[in-house]
C-alpha cells in the first residue's frame, strides 16, 4: 500500500468512526482485500473501494448535519 492509499484508508477510518458514533452505520472495518473497506449500512455489510467508502461516509455525515440544522 502506497502513501496515498494509506492516507485514504486513514481518512476512511476516521469518517467511519464519526458515522458510527452518529449511528449512521452499524459497523466498519478492513475489507477482505487491499484497497477495500467494509461498512455495515442498513444492516448489510458492504465491501467498498476506499474511494467509494470515503464518498459514502462523507455524504451520510453531510446529510445528517443538514437534517440536524433543519430541525433547529
């Protein structure tokens, strides 16, 4: 795994922790293969590329923030 891939994985890990604590996902961890990450979303484990996982997690967190702001 090169430096860019390692930095991407670290970013995905941090986003997954944030999403988990906001109860947007119910689990996360390393995928079966390099360059893959597992996210449990809506009760189903999904094996995603690091890029896709990062985009999904960012989107979930952003939508949750927008929902919270709309309630205020």
